[in-house]
């Protein structure tokens, strides 16, 4: 397998933690809530899932528990910012720190232990295509994440639920005036975001890198938040962005395998360097951000 085949084969799996967390954040932000605690939510979901799989609970139960844990922790955030109109940025950072602290506490006795990952499911015929075949041989969570991406795209593009969420995010006072429960909808959107972050952490800890190490999320949550802006709050662009960052995260390993004389630390920084560069480019286009942005993002809602 050459470097190109290696990157293509692993790109979707590497992109999945970014994608799941970013899609959850997209739902929350479309409802007008900015949750910066994604990194901590992913870490909390990761440790829950790892412990369950390590003790023989199975991946399905692990993902279920991780999603529930992420949702519950995100509801703590929602209760503070929606119930008491606290600053969303400060509260999100606090929840993120809490999630990372809990993951370090619960995972301390599991440091460097491993679990068995899920097998890959190949599409007959397509998985045998030269160079591109690796794209069609992925584990079931990758395939399901693609279906979730399509479902969220369809929800916002054609579904009534997506339209209501967007209305709450754009003009919560108008949505409240026509009878929609703005606070309840935002609570639900934040819970979905937390659940997806929990799933992302579970995938990272039990399938993509099936071992436990403190800090193993390694900034993926922050990149997921950046991906929502990178994709200008559009599902398709977020998917492409996740694939880009997934490929970039593998390029360092591919470069080392080819014998390229470059510092491993520099190669490990590539995803974050790309994040900074891309965000700088996107932020320079104010028209694009204004066209697809969420009007009331981060603003508290108070019933008049």
C-alpha cells in the first residue's frame, strides 16, 4: 500500500470523530446555542465507552452509554445558559474542562490498556478497485455516520424539524410569538449535540484508536467546532471539511512511512495548522459568513 492508498483507506475513519462531533455542534448552533465544551464531552464519552468495552459490555452498549453521558453533561451546560442566561462561551469552556477532568479521573486505572476494535465491512466489487478500494472498506460506525450526515442534511434542507430549529436560531422572538417553545427546542438541540460528541469520543477510544490514554481526544473537539465555521453551517461542507482534516491527520504517518525527513512533532501539528489557515481564509469572507451564519448564535433568549 503506497502513501496515497494509505491516506484514502483511512480518511473516512479518521474523519468520523470530527464529523460526528461537528454535526452535533451544527444542530446546537443552528438552534442559536454555542457550545464550546465539545472537547470535554468527547473525552467524557470516550472514557465511558472504553470502560464498558474493556469490561465486556460490547460496542453497542458502549456507544449508547457514551451518547447518554454526553447528552447529560451537555444538559448541565444547557441548564446554566438557558435557565439562567449565563454566558455561553464561559459556561462551555467550564463544561469542557469538567468533561476532561472526569475522563482523566475515571480513566486513570485504564491507562495504556487496549480493547478490540470492530471489523471492517467491505462493499463487494468496489473495495477491490485499485487505489480507491480502501474507501469502500470501513467499520459499521463509519457507514452509519455517513447515513447520519445525509439525514441531518435532509432535515435542515427539507424537514419541518430542521426548519423549526433554524427559525429558533435565526429569530427566537418570532418563533416564540408563533407558538414554538424556544427554550425546549434549544435544550433538545444541545442534548443532540452532546450525544453526538459522546458518540465521537466513543469511536475515537474504542474503534479508531482502541486504547485509553489521558488526553487522547487531542484537540479533535476544537477542530469539530472549527469545522462548523469552516463549513459555513452547511452539512455537505462540514462533511468535506471532516474528510480534509481526516486526510491531513494521516499525512504525517504517510510521510514518515515514506522516509521523509521531517520532524514528527511538525507533522503532528498539521491538522491544527490547517485549521488556523482555513479559518483565516473563511473569516476573511464576511459575505459568506453572513449569508449562512446563525443570526442569534450565542445570544440569550428572554421572553418579553
